[in-house]
C-alpha cells in the first residue's frame, strides 16, 4: 500500500493507536490528519485541544512524520488529500456520537465513490461499543450486568508507539492554531503531560482511591478525564496499568462506566436531546434560577463551590457533579438539558456519551435504577467536605465562617454580605 490517510478525531496520541500502528506497518507513507471542524462545539476546550495538537505534532516529528492540519469539513479534506497524494485508503477511529457517526457514513460513501479503502479502528473505548450485548436486547441498560460482561470480555493487546512514520513528499503540514490558555491553566493539554500525570497518580495516589475518591478536599481522583476525552491517553492502556494495583479495581470500574455510556449512546444517539427513560415531570422553566446555578449563586455553598470551580478550571469533582446536578434537576426542577449544555460548554472532559449519560442518570431519566433519588446537598457537604475547606476555597466570601456554619450561612448573624439566601427553603435540606 502506497499511502494511507489517518483521520484523527478523539485519538490524539501515538501510543496504543491501532489505526496509526496498522498504517505504519502496511503503507510506505502515512498522513496523520486533523481537521479543525467549525461544526463542533469548541468552548473553553479549545486551548487544551490546541496544546494537545502542538504536543502531537512534536511526537509525530520524532517518528519521522508530521501532523497535517486543515480547517473545514473533515470528510472533504480527507478525500481531497487522498486524491492529491494518490492515497489508497482513509482510516479513522470509530466513535459513537450522532455527529461522529454521520461523519463516518459520509466518509464511507465518499471513499466508495473515489474507490478508496475505508476502515474503522477501535481505540476510543476499552471494549468497543456494541461488542457486548445482552440476550434480551441490543445494549445494556443497567450498569451492573454490563460490568460483569465487561470484566470477562476479551481485549485487544495494548500497542506500542509506531517505530517509524513517513509523510508523503510535497504535503504541506499546515499551521497549528496558537495556544491560548485562558481562562484555564490548571490542566495542560497533550499526550506527554497526560502520561506524566497518569504515571504520577498511579504511583502516588491510586492506593488511596477507594477511601478518598469522594472527598472533595483531597486530590484522590486522577483528573485524567480530559486526556481520555481527547484521546491523549488510551483507556485500554490506563485500565491495564491500574488493574491489579491497590485501589485499581474501584478505579477501573469508573473506566467501565465510561464504556457503558458509550454503548448506550451507540444504541440511543438521541441521548443529548431526548429522555432515555421518560420521567413524568413538568420541568420548571425558570431562567433566573438556572442562571444563579450557572454562576454559583444559589445560596447553597457546596453547590456554588462546584459551579465556580467549573467556571474557573473547566473541571469538577465527580461527587460535586452529582450534587450540583441533583440540585438543578430535583430541587429547582430545571430540565437536565440546561445543565448538560452548560457542562458541555465549560468542561474540558465533556464527552457526548458521558456528559449526557450522567445528566440523564442524575435527573432520573437515564440508567439509574433508582430514578427518584434526591441528593441532599447539606448532608453531602457535611460528609464529603466536613471542615468546609472546599467551600472556603471556591466561595471566598464565606471563608471567615466556622465549620459549624460554613455549609449553612443562612444561620450566620450578621448575614454574610454579598452572598444570597438559598434558592430553596433551608428546612428542606435540614430535615
């Protein structure tokens, strides 16, 4: 095979990249192509993405190739480049969102029209979505049976870095967009930093994950979710390295949840727009309440701390996501789509599958087997931020309150200036 175009999307790495590895073995030259698609939501993730692309270009250059960057329609550019260089194939990693699947269908049709080979490769998940199916249906609707099937599933081997890649002569790599780290500077993008973060966390913090991962004030979570979202890290490699280590099973279970929602999204691509399991509820169309929630001004400190961290850092602890989501959908009764859209704008790790799957779970319209559960934010705060350090850090106007009042500032006398009363009656949280 003379040349292969490898269209990159959410697989921005050189380690354990099945499409790149196969192309390096089968073709004389390879074009690793990334197209900046204006049809995709960018939001605050663009700085992280651009930093990731710079890192990927450096890695590919060390292998003898380069990252080819274009702007526009990925399908049109892939076919155009294939025609220009006389490539015989276009390969890409399979994904599950409605947008990704439309892109794959269009690419398949365009390749057929141009007599180009088209192939989809694994790599976005650990077990390919759709590979595991229950006897009673097309996908698993409950996590625990999926977990049992998933733990026993055969997995492909983790691949190394391709030994050598060669870019065809005459291909202009194109210019990368500049890196703008505003407004976030907490997590740097790229495979290099992602692998360093993973190494350090597995060595130093994984052992405490079982007991500490729900505590809001301790960094017992890996914070690698943005690197998984952009494919800077291979989820298969991450799971393989964590398995067998102290604390590893609990962590791998969370990776399984990621796979679970990908197989749900493959079967139900309307997940971001329509109830997976309809909930008999009249949603409250209260934009003022929704905006107070977005700004972290609900008057409930644990909720406001999570929302302010999201705006400042582009990340939120998983326990905080559950608390703020339950507050929006179950106490303010605001539609889950409002929360999901806000998270999709601000989160660095906003996978379509996981973001919307989690929002439907917390709203009682998704895969939760207890759809009527309501998290009490005050109880959650006292359990997972008992001294109030998390709240003090992200809601500084409350920093002077003692631990006995930090989560109930409405009891303080005098009232904390500038901080609002709770949007819901305080007695509903204190009962």
